[in-house]
């Protein structure tokens, strides 16, 4: 499968701990997105990279969240001092974008985070 | 601000019956609309986008700017159409998608 890969698939952590998720996009894709999805809701935008540059971050995103995409390849999403409200499915998506406007997003299987 | 509303959480239809999933949006500029689908145990994937004006798996969707709607339709539902469907919106000069809450479709034999 040469699609978007996310690791781990599941993560259970205690409140207050830090967690880090990894996303490997489709290799030629220059755009990478992180979304969060809670039960009964659609994916909610968190942040967006074009190559290695983080171009947009949701205003709803706490300072405890940080994302990186070194060298414009894989990306990591870190959550510091996790809270129970952080429990969700974290989705990564990538696309091949040229010019303005959104290109079709290719999603990974997600990382399900449970904070106890 | 942009907003996508899918008023139906659940939709159940019989095989062979028509199915219509409603999507309404709020956006001040020129929108681009999409439908994404997630089948059981699979990842979220693009079903269709309005600028393509194509039919995918028998589904069509027409952008109605007057009613700010992008409803998804299929004349004869099949059991394999059972899935979660998400309507999504992006601005012409934007790079991200805003998703609705989704509609779960169950097609019964």
C-alpha cells in the first residue's frame, strides 16, 4: 500500500503525558494536513504544510499542540500535557497541489488517541 | 466563516430505491464542494467534486449556489453504498477543507 501511512494506529496515555504521532504522506505530495475527528463529527482542520513550511494553524488549536514536517517529507504531531478532551482520531492527509485551491486529499487510517 | 451542514445523521433506504444526502453550506466567496466517503474499515476517500461534473459509482451532485446546497444523489442504491458520507467545502483560494458532521447511509436488502 503506497498510500498515506500513520503510526501508531492506537495510543492510550495517561493525562499529563506527552504523545507524538507520525505521518508519512504519499511520496510526491507536497501538501500535508492534520485533522482531528471526534465521535459523531466530521474531521476538523488542525494544521497544513506546503513542503516543510507550516502555512496555517487552526485558531482552535491549543499551544500544547505542535507539528513539524522536516525536509518536507514525513510529519509529526506532538501533544504536550494531554487532557481527556484530546481523545480523538487524528487524521493525516496529503495532496499534490499546484497553484491556489485545494487538491483532492488522500487520507491515512488515523491514530486513535485515548487519554485516561 | 465557512460552514457545512448535513442535516441527516442517519439515512436508511432499501436496495434499488433512490437516495439523496443533503448538504448545505455557508460561504461568502466562491466555494468548491466535495463529497468524501468512508466505507467500513477503510480510510476516508474522495467520492466526487463539483468542478469535475462527473458521476462516480452512480452518484451525482449539483452545486446550487442560489440554495447554497450540494446534495448527493443516486437513483438506485446498492448494498455496497452503505457507508459514512461527508460533504466538504473549500474556498477557491484556500488550501484546506471544512467538513460536515457526516451522514451514515445504510442500504437494506
